[in-house]
C-alpha cells in the first residue's frame, strides 16, 4: 500500500512540474504535421497500455483488463490547476455519457494524488461519473510522462495500443474531435464507426 501511495505522489509531482507551464490557454496547442494531421491533433507517440495497473480516485484498480473490455478507451489527461481542463469538463462528462457500449472515456488527473478532494469536487460539479486515474505502475507512468500539455486526450484500442493522433488542448467542438479519434481506432480494427453528439 505504501508503494502505491509513493507511486501516486511521484506521478503527481512529476506531471505537475512538467505541465504547470503547459496548461493550454484554451486554443489547441499544435504543430504542423508533415503527414497532414489537422492542427488540433498530433501523433501520440505515447507507448501502450497492454500491461499495467493504475489507481483510481475511488480507491480501486484499473488494468489492461478494463481496456480490453472495450473496443476503444478514450483517455483525457487534466489537472485541477488547469482552467481549460476544468472548463471543458462538463462537455467531457456529457460526451462520456453519450458513448455507445463499446467505447469508454476515462480521465487521468495529473495532480489528483496530491489533491483528491479537489479533483472529486471538479468532477462532481461537471457531472462526470466515470473512472479517474491518479497513479500507477511503471508502464502507466511511461504513458503519463509522454503527455506534455494538458488537456490531452489519447485513444487506446482493446489491445492497449495507442492508435492515431492525440487531441491536444481544449476543443471548440469536443465531440467532433474525440469522435474522429475514436473512429480512427475503430477503422484500424475493421469495426463500424460511430457518431456522437452532445448538447
């Protein structure tokens, strides 16, 4: 149990230091991708989650088994100090509720281990009812450490591979940006694409 707490604290400290200056100003952070990706997305390059264990805000564990249960897992990285992250949280919550059964959305609160009450309050006020991760093992931390700006959202297939492009920065049309990422994963797996609209 002590090792889990230390891992969660190290995750929060490392990510908070790296991301304090990186919190998006509300406009998407981008660079031009030679492959023609839209300005709001970049290749993730974040590794994979085929074998990992993470700790949830609710005190449970979340593993590759939870990833493999769905065709796509959307993972949003955010922080309690990040205004754009908090501002888009109600849209994120509505999007999560509108997803079909084969797709799930979870969040990673990068400073949540040091401020679980603050994270819980923000999520509750936004109406988010899904899983939020706070820390985890080395495989999980490797993916977390690849995130340099928040909010960032990645898309993971049922095998734990991060597929397609990450959505970096807050989005004027979150549903469209996230659904595009989800459909990249579904298309790569030969599965039917989805459409999602939030009010």
